[in-house]
């Protein structure tokens, strides 16, 4: 245990934030692909390939390394009384800032891929976002089952989860905004 005060951020908030950003960037990148008529593969093949990629990407994002949250939640320790709980907005903004260039590059690649395979790149990006959003719902189920929220130190070991009561912080289980 660390002496003194330190900051904790919710585990589910970055997962949910990533899912939301990738979902909307995928939707925005896929929409112009519906207007592409000069593609070598054609619009129908591009949309069908995009639908298959969406399903595969969503399943992969949900399943790959998804079970680690359950194992880490079982090994979680109780948070100290002297911790500062980071707001949901601050955690989400920090996640987006650190990855803004990767998000921009993924959007450009997905939108440009519509020239060869219309809608497919955007649907792939949206599938990854949907899978991550489903993973945040799995985290919500874990948190409700433990009747505690999962937190992690942003500047420490990402595998060392800590627990607080269900009413702590401004985010509901799963990283969503808490209803007032």
C-alpha cells in the first residue's frame, strides 16, 4: 500500500470512451462509402464485406483479453481512505488526448478505404467500438456482482485494481454517467 494521497481512475471509463470514439468515427467514415460508385469492387460487395468485418471485429474486441478484468477484479484490494477519485470526464478526456493522433489516423485510413471497398473500413472501426462498448457492459456486470466499483492508479500498475463502494465517484457501473 502506498502512503499518502494518490489518484484513482475508473477501469471502465477508458474502455467505454474507446468504444464510443471508435463507434462514431466508424459511422462517420462508413457513411461516405455509400455514395462511392466508382469502386472496383462495387458498393454491395463493400457493404457485405464491411458487415462481416463488423461482426468479426466486435467479437474480437469483446473476447480478446476480455477475461483479464474478471481475474483482476478477484485480486482487487480495498482503496485507502486518502485517495482522490478522478472524475469520469477527466479520465475520458485524458484517454482521448493521449490517443488523438491514432484516432485521426484510424479515421483517415477507414475513410480512404472506401475508394477500394466502400464502407468496409468504417464498419470495421465501428465493430471494434461496439466490441469495446460491450466489454464495458461486462465490466458493469462484474462491478454490480461485487457490489463495488473497480479503480486503478493512472500512474501506477494497470493490473492493480482497487475497490470502492458502489456510490463512489461520478460514474455508474460500466463507466456511464451516473443518473441524478
